[in-house]
C-alpha cells in the first residue's frame, strides 16, 4: 500500500490530478447518523470543495434520522445540501437512492461519506455499471471491505483528510513493464 499523504491541499491536488477530459458529474451521499458526529469533525464544505476540483456535484444529499435537530437540518441546507429525513432505517433509504443513481445517465461518479460496510454492495454495483466511486470514511470503525470496494479512498482522522490509496494505482502492482 502506498504511504499516506495528509492535508487538505494534498487531497485537492490528488483528486485534481485525476481529472479526465471534461468534468465528472458527481452524486454525493452522506450517511448522517454514522458520520456527522463530534468525534469525526466532518466538514461537509471541505468535502464539497475537494469534489469540486474533481467534477461538478449534481446531487448532494445528507441522510438523517428523525431525531436530527432543526439546527443540524438548517446547517445542512445552508451549505447547499439536501437533507433527507428518514423515519425508518437511514441505511436502507441511502442504499435505495444510491442504486437509483447507479442507473442514472446524468451521474458518472458516486461519492459516499460513511464507514458502514452495509454500503459495500452499492459501491460494487456502481463499479459494475461503470460508475467511479469515491469513499470518504473515518477512523475508527471504517470497514476494510468498504475501502476495498471504492476506486478512491479518503480517510478523515481527527479532522484531517488523507488519501489512503487509489485502487487504480494498485492494478499495476506485480506486473512487469
């Protein structure tokens, strides 16, 4: 595995170097109850700024449970994201909406902000259908299976973003040039 690089600028440069001809059309889905916790210090504006260097965010949704405070909902709306209040299981709603995006011709990249292994099938199906996948996760508790299913993995530790690896870089390991 490649050594980790830290810092906001490093991540911007990293994803900026991955730009292809034309801008990527990104759907950003945030697992609110799992990630928007004080201990993770998640800054949605910072995530949005990183993704803007890579492409255009066409959909930005933050999934919350029915216990989310009005203040949190307002803050999410103020930042330009769509809060989705779920009266039942947040993971199910996020997965269903994520699967709809897998088949959307408008979206070519799906970015997830989660630590939950329940979303591994969503990432796998997205990759199977030619969508690029970006995972923003947090330690502790980030699923290894989830990390191994994403094209790009960015880990948030103590409020600092670090890219761990790019699965596309790993494809060439072990091959002779």
